[in-house]
């Protein structure tokens, strides 16, 4: 099947660029302290997770319980849910899943930890836990070493739980365009986490793992002596936002779209916000530098000089790869302008 025969809008991945990105990250971490635990939310495709494991990833990170279940169903044996799981029914599912794989979850409060223990005990399971440290996102996580210690100690005391270490993710630095600021804050966070690990050790608690990091901070995290896991996800695909940060990875993900209107100084494609998620920045059409654009539900208008005609196919680099992938049922894999595979986005819409 040739690319021009695909009905649009469609999600298209360059198989060659994808492989180069996977290999580049593996090379970046070769011989370094952190090991790769890539984030599933970027692609939601177990086939790609298997590719990452084959290239040396120790396991997979995800955000949701339903994603973790899909990963386990596909044969992934080491799964981190980098999130808090709350609610009786979800905790019951979590405990059952923990009997099928090496499962780790994050926690940041006593109530949730006691509920995790009760669920694990009632199901005869062991749930591994990271306590989350807040690093500037003002989202989940404890604020002080003292709070962290009390929760880690509680996990060690309760049945059905195993304390493994620290979740320390500074997502607010992932898209910081100022490289010097990104590096400086990452260094400050490194020192804070290093201090925490030492504080815990002095009180008899060893942290086997320290997990976090993003594509935007991957080059810095690769040199870390305290982090043991890197949770980068977008590096495999990249997008228009990350593409402005000179990170060394290349665009592998595109939305194939069709020009449905073409006028002097303007062209319109058949993909809008329902096909190109703009939550972290606008999309870009490969080969055209639009002066401005406007998105609606099913259209995007690009305002620039062009040589396009109605019916022409264009490749669009989405503003945010992760949320765009979640809009599609399947991914077309391309090599030499031919479709070599069409795979389902298995965990699309898995938000539970």
C-alpha cells in the first residue's frame, strides 16, 4: 500500500526514524547509571513497548491502571504506574494485576498507602511502591523529607507492600526552552533528591530506585548518579514543541492530511483539533513555514505562500505527540513511502 492511498487524517510513523530514535536513546544511556523505563502514554502501542524492551529498556512506565493491564496482557513483565491509584474497585484490580507482573505504583499520603496494603493483603499480592516527591509541578507528591520518611516507613511496616524508592518527576522542566535554566533547575532537583536519599539512609531506609525525568531533560538525567530510571516517552516520536529544543531526536510521527481548499496565501487541511491535539503548541506542515494558522474542529488553515492544490497530501507534525496519538485507533508504519504495517493503538482512550 502506498502512502497516497491512505484515507486522511491518519497517524503515520516513519519506521526508520522511530528505530533511529530508539537506538539513540539506548546509546545515550549505555554504561550510565540510569536505565530507561520509557513512558507508554506517548504511543499506547504494546508493539512499540516490545521494541523498547528489546533495545534495552528495563520496563515500561504508564499513567493509568487500564494501560498497565494492557501492557501485562501483551507480555510486559515490569510495569510502573507513575501515578496514584485510588478507589476500592481500582485497588482490587491493581492487586490482581500485581500477581501477574512486577508492578510498582506511586503514593503520597497515608490514607492511600493503607488502602493499598488492605487490597494487596486481601488478594494475596505484593504491590511495590515509590513515594512521590514534589519537585515544582505543584501536582502530586510530598513537600518535605520528613513527610517522605514517615510514608516510606509506613510502607515498610504494612503487609502486602514493598518500599522500592523515589518518584521524582519535574515535568515543569520538560518543555523549558531555555537550556541553561532547564539544566540549572535539573541540577537543583538532583541535589534535592540526592539529599533525600541520604536522609532516608541515615534513618535506616534504603531506596533501591529513583525514577523520573523526561525527554526534555534526558541528556542531563543520563549523567545522573542518583537517578536509576529515566521515564522519557516523547523521544521516540518527537513533535513540533519538542522539535524547537534541539534535543537530538528526529520527528518520526506525522498526521497525514489532505488539502481540501487552496487559495493564494492560504491552504486548508482536513485535520483540526479532533485530529491534531494543540494542548502544548500548534502543529506544523512539513515543508511550509506558516506565518499564522487557525484550528477548528475538523479544519486547520495555514496562512503562507504555497504551491499546493486541492487533493494534495501533506505531512503534519503535531504540536503534542502523546495527546495526538490518543485521538487515533491505529498507526500506519511507513518505509520508503510504502506502508509496511498498520497496528492498533491498543490503549487509546484508556483513562481509567
